[in-house]
C-alpha cells in the first residue's frame, strides 16, 4: 500500500509536466542537413535566458505593439514566434490574431516550451501551438506561416544559413519575417544590421525596411523570403565575414 501511494503521488506530481510535454515536438519532417551549409564566420552568442528583460519594461516601450504594427499582423493570421523563450510575444499575439488565427511558438529549448505551454494554459489561450526546433532547422510545416518574428535571438542561432534556408518554405507567398536585435557585436547579444543584411541576403531573403524601436529596443528589420525560382542551392551560399 505504501508503494502504491508513492506511485500515485509521483504520477500526480508528474502529470501536468507529462501532459504539457506531450504537446511539444517537431511539427514537420527534417529539412536540409546542417552539414550542407557554411558555418557563420563570426561568434554565436550562448542562450542564457528565456527572456531579455522584464515584460513591464518591454510593454512600456510598446515593443509588441510596434512589431505587430510594422508587420501588419491582423486577426486570422498564423504567426511564428521563432525562439519564443518565455513567450512575451506569443501571449500578446494570441489575442491579436484571434480564434481564427494561431501562433506557433518555436524554440530549440524544450523546457522553455513546456513552461510556455503552462503559461498559455493559465491564460486560457487556445490558439497557440508549440514547435520544437533544431539549431539548423525550425521544423515547421511548408506554407504554414503568414509571418514570422525572431526577437532578440538571431545572434543565438548556431547555424544561421541552414536555419534561414529551412525556415523559408514555412512562409506563405507574401509572408514577412521580422527580426528584432541590437546594434552590437554578436558576443554581446546583438547583430550589427549590416551583418544581418549580409547573412539573410546570402540565403536569398530581400530586405523590405528597417525601423528603430523605442528606448533600448534596438531595430526591427523586415524581410521577404526567397521565391521558389530564386532559391539557391545550399552549396552556393557563401558565409559573410565577421563585422
């Protein structure tokens, strides 16, 4: 009886974690292997936290509102929050896209996604999906996103050329990708805008506009994905030099 009681207690304790964990996984088959692409010729920052700064501070700067406005996000869209972390943008995008839309929270750190799943459940957000990615591949279904955001995480992508190449098919025709980062070296958790432009251009993305965000929010760079006919072979991608 004692052993049974302990087993029941253990199952109760693990139940919510297991339930959330069951929703965390790859949403699509693997893309092109990382070995097919060049490695970045600059340092890659380590993942040190699921959040950049306090949400109150970011709200005071209207970070989420400005990103949504510049990318023209609206109800009914499916938006990928790539490198979602603690879910600052996920939980704000969910009510914006509404019940007819959805948010795909993607990250390479499974524990971050499990915690975010708990958060969305507490907030009763029912239009959020969770996607476990890989350092070189977000593992998202083809033509599934109307837009994607990468906020204060681009400098942490260990295989940027492979990651961008494998992300592109998930973007629908006319989709936009918005990258938020700081104008500082990658080891200092930023990406110089000229380096960002060079790396995305190397994969075939086209810059639409760049905006300065309020306070210390950095910049928002908006790109369109490469078209099917203009899509390069991975072997033709040339890595940008450190800047």
